[in-house]
């Protein structure tokens, strides 16, 4: 009888451990996005995780996107976030931005000349 109780207690304990939340795990969402520059000028690109508090927001994926070309960016920063604020600027000072761009659903952010202000 004692052995049966021990097995039951251990079995229930292990089942409880399996249902407890543990360390973050990969969610298998694709966060790869093409940043497409359709303008005649190179653009400086960066993004900020929109789901983090302001104190912890840092620029990521900073790079230059050549004129009439694209850059592929993987937004997986291990936070599980899908929403990013995207920014570009040209040497002329013109800028464009999109707030809360969903990198888990969209595959490209296309920057057109009429977006630059």
C-alpha cells in the first residue's frame, strides 16, 4: 500500500510540474520582413520594439537600405514581440515611419517616395 501512495504522489507531482509555466519558449512565428526601398536614395533604417516599456526600448536592425533595393531583417529579439515601430531617414533629412508594424503577419514594409516627409 505504501508503494502505491508513493507512486501516486510522485505521479501527481510530475503532472503538476508539466503544467507549470517555465522559461519562455520559441513560438515558431516568422519575424523575417523585407524592408523595400523604392526611392532613388539610400535610406537608414531602424526599428524599436513597440511592446516594451519606453525605458527598455532600444534600436535594433540598424542598417542602410540601398536605393531601389531591399534588406531582409529578422525581428526575433527573443522577447516574443510582434509589433515594432519602423523608421527610415534619407540624407536629405526626409523621414518615414510606421507605428506598431506587425512583423508576425506582414512580410514586407515598402517605403515609397510619397511616404518620405
